[in-house]
C-alpha cells in the first residue's frame, strides 16, 4: 500500500495496520547497545531489593533511574 493510500484510510477512520510490516520497527535513537558496568556488591544488593519491590528486573531499575537522571540533567535541544 502506498503512503497516500494509507493516509486516506487513516483519514476515513479505517484500520490500515494490517498493511504495516512491524517486524523491523524501531524508534529513532532507541537502538540498543550493550555496555558492561562493574558495581560494588552493596549496590547490586540494593538494586535487587528495589527490583523485587517493584516487580521488575535489575536492568529495568538501572535503565529507568539512569533515564530519569539524564532527562533531569541534560539540557533540551
């Protein structure tokens, strides 16, 4: 389906999502890249406690906390 056909469907309130190939969809700037970070044992234990409390993984806690800190301290633009 061409883009203008998709736009027309959207404008008419029709569902055009069946024509989308979402297998390789990703957000710009959201590509993943693995990094290794060494943490002291006490910090890992604290992260694990917080992860258990929230019902998420340690990695999720780290990502959210880092994202919050970066958003707070990084100038927009």
